[in-house]
């Protein structure tokens, strides 16, 4: 009953328009006051501060900054040109380009909204200029942007690794194949939708254009190689990799392409700062809220409740996925992770579900939340650019949501999809 009251209160505050971080903080404070434990509130500042001081979390602002630098530095245009030469001739043309470009960009920023708002503007303008339906362009842009937090680097996987003490390097590797499968699922969907509606496609790019566009995009394409290669070779940690990504993006923008001027940097830094503060405030509030859950033994209550429903790990996984998707309809993706990880971590231990595999499952489920109303951040990002209503976008979105959902189920029930690569590269973890 305590669990139901807490989460009902939390969701009610969010639906009333109270910011997520404030909602979590107010719910925790009210719970302690009602239980007559007001003296514990002297620990609020300490608990919130402690939740944000991990070395691992330093990766978040730097990956956000890397994405902003690449969006400003003309790198996204080079990626788009190369992707167009590569797959623009397939049915769906620029819709296929949209997906491939997002898969490439995902290896640089780790943030879905950065993809939707930065690369997405270039993609949608090109699609509109070439006669594509505006709703189709907006929907595939929003859907493809969710590949960003799955293929490494990934901000949600950094947060999951921090909260569960699971290796971020293993999590990054675990996201590669599921991220590629997401891209393939979206490309197949684009193919059939485009063929049915008779959308245009480019003529096959001549070899010269493929070589020239590949040459122009070569240095940006080396970003994921630099990040993942450096981590796997032991040259730097995932957190240090985020700094390397920023320095590399800055070098490309300032020195190589000269598309960033020094006077552009304050605006880039400010945008990074505001985005980081929003995320870190949620993490801080979630730290205090999570402390309340532990003190009230709510994870234990939830495990007891789930085990009464079923002892079958597959049924439990389906229940968890359903909960994550429902939460994602009302909460921002990172908030869903922060609220549910302390509870689900105990459940997966009880059912012997691999924590690396589960991290990818949680991230994929939260990506679906980014595309579902009423609180779909990627929907809002694309809606603000296109001026389409959330309702129009949602109706156009369902085929792509279905494709992502099938990938989610495959990752949830076929462990090798997420675990094969980290086990191959880093070795299996001893049972």
C-alpha cells in the first residue's frame, strides 16, 4: 500500500505540471513528514549532493557538449551527405538516409534529443525540399533519434552503470548490436511505408560522390572509433572518453573545418550547462527519493508482490517492460531509470537476470517512452521544429514504435543479442 501511495502521489504531481525533480523531492519530504520522521529531512542536502558526485557522472556534461559542438560545427551536414550517397537510392530515399545518419551520429553524442534537434533539422529540411510528406519526415526523425542512447556512447547507460555499479564499458558494448537492430527495424519500416505511399528515392550515387562524401565525413566517422577503441584498449575510461570526444569535436570545428568561431562557444557552453543542470537536478532529487524507498523497504515489498504473480523470469520481464513503457508515457526517460532502477535491481538479482542485458532492456524501453505521449521528449523536440501537433506525430509514429518494440522483446528474451559482444571482447563474467 505504501508503494502505491508513493507512486500515485509522484505521478499525480507530474501530471499537474510540477517538474519531475521537484515532484520526487516533494513526495519524499511529504512521506517523511507524514511518518513523523521530520528529523531525517536534515539529510536532504547531503543525500542530494552525494547522488551527483560520482566520477562516472562526469561523462554526462561532456557527451552533451560533444553533441552540441558537432551540431554547431557543420559535422552533421557531412554525415548527412555521406549517408545520402550510401543509401539514398533505397525505397524511402531520405527516410533511409535519416536512419543511417542517426546511427552514425549516435556514436558521437549519446543523447536522443540532441539528434532530434540538431541533425533532425537538416534531415527534415532535405526531406521537405524533396517532396516527402511533412508528418512522415517528422515521425522518422523522432524515431531514428532514439538510436542515439543505445549505440555507445550512451548517457542512459552511463547512469545505469553508476546506479548499479555495472561496468559502463560492458554496457556500451552491449548496446551496439541492439542499436544496429533498431536501425534495421526502422529502415525496413521506412521501406514498406515509402513503397506503399510511393515516396521518391534518389538515383544511385556515382562512386565518385560516395568517395568524396566519405572523405568529407571521414574524420567525424572516426569519433566512435576513437571513443570505443580507446575504452576497449584501456587508454581511457568512459568518463575520460567523453572529454576526448569534446576535444576532438572542438578540434574539428575550430581548426580543421573552421566552422566554429570562438564567439560561438559561450552559447554552446550555456546550452550544455542548462541541459546538464536539468539532468543532474533530477539525479539529485532521485537520490533522495531512492533513499526513501530503501528506508521503507519498498524494493522488498515489490519483489514480494512480483513473486506472487509469477516465478517465471519471462513473465516477470514482460511485467517490467510494461511498467517501464507505462512510466515512459508520463516521465522523461532518465527519470524513469532513476525511479525504477533501485527497485528493479533487486528483482533481477532474485530472478538471476543478467544486469548488463537488463541495462539495455531498460534503455530500449525508455526510448519508447521518448516517442509516446503525453511526455515524449523527442516528440516535443520534433513538434517544436515542425509545428505539427503531438496527436498528428503520434498517429504517424506507430509503425516505427512497433519496430522498436520487436527489437526490445528480442533483446529481453535472447540474451546473446546484448551479451555476445561484451563477452567476446572483455570475456565472460564468472558466475
